[in-house]
C-alpha cells in the first residue's frame, strides 16, 4: 500500500512535467507500476479494513460472578519479606 506522502509526491512530480515516470519511481523509491497506479486514480489512498471481531467477543457479556464484576490486581514486590 502506498503512503499518502508518496502518492502526493508522485502526483506533484508528474504535474511539473520535468520528470519521467521512471525517474519519479527512482526518486520516490517505488516501482514504475506503483507510479502508474498512483497517477491513474484521482483520490488519495485510504486503508479500509473490515472489522473482524476479537477472540474475546464470545466472553464479552459473561460475568463469572466470583468477583462481583471487580477485577483484582496482584502486585509482587521482590526483595522484601513480610
């Protein structure tokens, strides 16, 4: 996935007309195919991912009842004896 900064730089360098696509690819550090794809679209790249859920979703509504809904924390201090 191309970064927004790279996409903007590719489009800027191409709009000036001073650089070939091959030279733009070398300057930005991407392939010529990436330069072609960046110039083919009018919108900036966006990353969209479908929410996949979590492995803890099945436990979300469950309360074990043992702690009354309160989660305890155990602190271990080393070097002290009590």
